[in-house]
């Protein structure tokens, strides 16, 4: 079982904020409550992504990250991270989906779809 954690870009300054996600029914706002303090921040709903439970070089991988990895065919792939069904999948610019099984493939986070969408244009 992995940590339930989300991230989203703050509405006030666009910086990433990490914690527990909720939607305020009263104010109709997406909010992330910090996992480490009593802080809460309003976030842009389209930027919210959940932690996948996996890490690349000690960095947590979130839905919406863009990763580089080597396939079993020894091809270098650049894909975005997303959920499909109940697991982590990688989707490339040609809209192909690969289920990430986590065997010998090494993932490297090279950006995310909100800050670096151009990385998927290749």
C-alpha cells in the first residue's frame, strides 16, 4: 500500500503544492491540505494529479509527469503518466498506451504535462 498524496498548482502563484485533495462544496474550489502542516491551498483543478506509489531516482512519480524510459525492445520512450483502470500506464504522443509493469525499465522524470507539454511533441 502506498501513501495517498496529490499535487496541484496553486491558484495564487502557480507553484506546486502537495498534500491531500478535497473539493469544497461550499466554495466550489479544489483544495489541497498540506500533509505536513495546517496549511491549505486552492489549486487549479486541471493540474491535480495523484501519486502513483512509484519513484524515479528517489522522486515521487505523479499522474501527469512526463517520463523517459527504455522499453524491453531497447527503444527510448517518452510518455505521460496516467491511471488506466487500476494501475499506472504510460501514454505517448501517438496515443498508444503501455502498461508499466516495473520490471527492468528505468523511469526518469523529465517534466510534466503542465510545465513542459512540448516534451510530448516528439
